[in-house]
């Protein structure tokens, strides 16, 4: 008998912040800036719940493609080492 497929649990924003070693405010900024796409989380009222693997995948993609390197006002984000400037 095969085991049923395990679905990834949705986790609170605080756990996403801990995973990336950033503040909750930073995760909220990533949401506003579109680095974390809608399909990676659900929002119920003012509460967000995230699927961490999808957030990691989205941020990895956004690091290489979403940042306009021609704009001097933007800085590149390092999601692996978030406290390091590039």
C-alpha cells in the first residue's frame, strides 16, 4: 500500500523570517515588493501563512531575475546570507 502524499504545511510569517534570519518587517517588505508571489502563501484577514519551499524557490528566482540592475536605487538581495551586502 502506498502512503498518501504529504502536503507541505503552511507556516506563520515569523517562521519565514527565522528561516532567512531577517525581521518580520523584511518579509512584509518582500511581499509588498513582489519578491514573494501570491501562490506561495495564503492570507486570512491580516494573517499570512506560507509554504516555505515555494518561498525559497521564488526568492531564488527573484534574486536572479526580478532586480533591475540598471536602477542605482535598488540593491541586490542575498537570500542565503541576508546580512551581507553585495
